[in-house]
C-alpha cells in the first residue's frame, strides 16, 4: 500500500464516511461549489436556503434572474457581488451550452469537459473539479488548501506546486474510483478542520504515526521520523 492509500485507510477508519457532497440535486451541488469559494459551509447553507425560499435553487432560474436579485439572496456567502456574477455565468453555461442535460455531460471526455469548465467565468481548478466529481460523478481528485497543507507537512510533495501537479500526484497513487475520490477529499477537509489547522494539533491527530509520513517502509528509521517531526515543528 502506498502512502496515499495508507492515509486514506487510516482516515476512513477513524472518521468513517463523510456523505459528501451536501446537496440534494446536481444543480444544488453546482451552485454550492461556486458559493463555497472562500467561505465556510455554514454561510453557503444560509445562501442556499435563501435561494430555495425564493424558488431560485435552479440553474435555469438563476440564468433568468437579474444579477442584483441573486446577489442579495447569496449575501451570507460573502463576496456576493462577485459570486452572483460567477453563479450567473456558471448557470448560463450549463443552461445555454448544455440545456442542463447532465446525463449527456456525464458521458463527455473528462479532460475536454474540464477544459471547457475552466473557461467559464469564476471557475477555477478546485471549483471545476468539485463540479466534476460531486455533481457529475467524474473521477477527479479535488485539491484544496487542506490537501496542500497536509501533503506538505507529511512530505508527500513540495511547496508551491501547480494545482494539476498535486492532482496528478494523488490520482496516480489511487485507483480510479469515484466513491474513493469523493470520500478522500471529504476526509482531508475533516482532518484539516479538526487537526491540521494553521497551528496543527498533532498530539491528538490520527495521522501522527510514523507510517503516515512519506518514506519507504523498509528504510523508515528513527532518523527519518525525527526529520519529519522536525519539519512539522518548523511549520508550526
Ligand atoms: S495535525 Fe500533525 S499529524 Fe495531523 S495531519 Fe497535520 S501535521 Fe500531520
């Protein structure tokens, strides 16, 4: 088992299934993926409740609704003027380009679809991959700030790598399994929120064991363990 799958097994064993993405429909997941940019999920939930109350939790309706009206409703999610524009752009893309035909979208070549999504206003790598994985059930690994922090602290990869390099690292270390990719990202978010915070809580963290630091098992030694622990303390 490689280090990436070992970490997954450990986290799944400790935390169990995370039941992501929190959303009842494909459209709600797409909307949530835009609203969650730079904010926490509680704020997104408030914005989604507002949209639901006004019967606007639909890409088609958002595409038809004036920008200002959307902005007021999604205010709790922060950066609401920018996010309203992004939400409109994403809604118009799915509506006008694909007629919100998600079964057809699910059958398109993955990289072509990803490339196209990345051309939509306000859709960056993380948002595109969240939509692909959680809304469209496509096998991609979602990289976020928690992924980078945990990976860096465990010596999995270097700092300042491009998004796609980190994504390729995880994807090449894991089987092509949508449920596993779905769960893995959610587990890393949980680990990042509860333990691997800016000031890490290593003492009680489920990954604070030598076998979860990147080193081949046969050469793993006290020296390497100390090196890795020193690395963590430096980051602290
Ligand atoms: S809190 Fe410490 S042990 Fe846990 S993932 Fe972060 S660096 Fe690793």
